[in-house]
């Protein structure tokens, strides 16, 4: 199982602080991007400043936005982006997939807790990852929604499928069950963002997987 921190921040200064806290322990982080429409919150807008950071990290971009293509146009200038993820609940999934492919990015499709697996099935051959939200998107620290587990199990049971990822309430209590279910990638957010010692928090998560 791969552990990739999820970073949800409102200012570039806080993003920079989190990058420098995390880069000693991880090769990748996921950046949560919010437009204030698809979800109520908004994230930092200084996208051009990301290239000024001296870091070894590569970035996934999780677009919690109404118009993923419009947002991807902003992020195409960031050299360290390797994967983009966007919600299946938007009206432009095919166009978003096409745009991301032209950029050479890996592609992830995101399902909100109430969204049925059937809403995404036709896109499975075109994407690399399917990410299941186990909280309602847009804020960190919400409780795990257990009903999503059945949807995850149904997805993992498919003979041919993209990688399975989980975002939301991933911590030392929930991570073992996700591993046992066969989840490939987890995105802890507050487990790292709110930790005083990132290294200790990371070791605790790894210990929970043993």
C-alpha cells in the first residue's frame, strides 16, 4: 500500500510550510484544489509560485472543482505535476480525461461517498486510479463514512480495474482495514497536517499496517 499525504490549505505560505515538513518522508503529495463551488472551501490561487519551490516532491492534483479542464489549464505550467484527479460528478468527464491525456498526466477519477460505482464504470479503461472519498470532500478531520466500504469491496473484486485509492479519515485506526480490503493507495490528510511530528505520525501509520 502506498501512502501519499493529502495537503488542503488556503494560502501558499501554508502550502510551502507543509511541503517542507513532508518532503523528507515522501516522494509525492496530493494537492487539494477547491473552487468554492463544487465544495464550499477554496484553496490557494498562487499556482505559478509552486514552480519556485526547491523540493524533490512530485505532485498529484485533486480537483474538487466544477470545471476540471479550466483548472487543469492553470496547473499545466507546474513542472512537478504527474497525476490529476477529478470528480465523476461533473459534466465534463470525457473532456477532462482527454485534456489530461494530452498533458501526459496519469488520470484519477474521484467518487463522492453517495455516488454509485456504476457512475464511473464506463471510464475505468481510460483512467489509472479510482479514488473513493470516505468523507464529504472539502475539509479535513471529518469522520470515516463506513458505508463506502461496500463500494470499495465491489470495485476491488473486479477482474480488470484501475488502482484503488481512498481519501478521507485515513489514520492509524482505519488504515489496516483499508489494506486488508486491498486498497492500493491511501491519502492521509489531517493525520499529517495536524501532527506535531510528521516522522512520528508516518511511523505510527506504517506500524498499524504490520
